[in-house]
């Protein structure tokens, strides 16, 4: 009993020390690979706040984003949330105006519905998602500015079971992104091991679900010809330097505004040089 009491006393003394969280100063000095998940979050939040204090929040230049791309959900096999997840991945890569719209074929052939999508949804580019037995997995019509993704063809080789939904949804997200890329000037990437390098439906299972860095530039160049432009996003400090920042609305922005627009203490003097005549 005496030994047990001594052990409990020792644990009660040591546990608070072991459980005491490290300060943000200690966390910032610690190699990232040695941080706990909680410390990772604290580190990221600290960096975000420091960046926000120095540069201000990201803002969009007015009227920089033009045109839009619409993803038309005309099926019920794949949850619309998965389409929205694919679109969110695209927006993270390229700041075009993307929208997801629910729709029905109402007896129309997918190609007939796709042919009317740009006019019906007032967009420059449309990707129609359907589920039928006849349409190929992907159809792309660049001159007509539409593409079709048939999710019914994307469960090929998948057996029912606990992994079916996860694998099927992943295939669909990747194929939706690929269809957009093929339609908008981005074919195969120069980098290997990603969805743009797929040559069959089964390949989608083994490639990573990320958008290679060389795609965004291709989309931007191609879509500019159709009047579609991404949002021009800069930090508040960059916007002040470029001359289009809106008037400051908080203390951080006021400090940045005053710093950027401050008159130099020792301005450059321009003097006439008689030898050069200027």
C-alpha cells in the first residue's frame, strides 16, 4: 500500500508537467515533423495571423473575374456533393467562376441537352454529368464548348461492398476534372502519376487525385479566348502597391495603407546634369 501511494504521488506530480502544452514560441522552433496534430494546427493558425497582420487578407480585384463555367448535374447516381467537391478542387487551382446546377434530361439525349447548356445557363463552358447506358464515359466537343461525363460507365470492374462508394466517387471526381481540362485546353500533363495521365477507367484507381501545376496556365490561356478570366487575387498590401486596393476597413488594413502610401523621409532628388543636358 505504501509503495502504491508513493507511485500515485509521483504520477500526480509528473502528469501536469507532461501535459503542459508548449508555447507558440517553442512550437515555431520545433521541426514540423516532430509536432503533434494539435501543434500543427496552432502553428498554421499563428502563421496565418502573422501573414494577415503584415500583408492583410486576400482580396479580389473588382471585375477581374469574367465569364463562368457551369457543371450541370442531370443524373441521380452520384451525389451532387461529390460534383461540388471536384469543382472545389478546380477552384483551389484556378480562380474561375464555377457553378453547379441541378437539372434533368427529361427524355432528351445527353448530347442534345449538352448542346443547349451554354445558352440555358448563360455560360461560356458547360460540363454535363449524366447516367445512362449508351453515352461514352467522356464526350468532349471543344468547338461547341461542352463536355459530357457519364458516371454509369465509371463503376466498371467495381464489386459491391464497403469500398464501392468510395472508389466510385473518387473515379467520378477525377473524371469530371479531366473532362473540364480536356475541354479547356489541358490534355495530358508533363508530370506523371496524376489523373491527367489516365488512359482507362481502371487507371483512375491508381493515380493521385491532384491537379498538376501545368494545367492552370493552359486553362487560363485557352479560356481567355472565350472571355473567361480567373479572379485576380492579391493580399491587401499587394493591392495597395498596385493601386486598386479599396479604402481600409480595419486597423490592419489602415496600418498597411499608411505604410504603403507614406511619403519617403528622403525622397529622390532629380537634378539637372549640364553635361548630359538633362
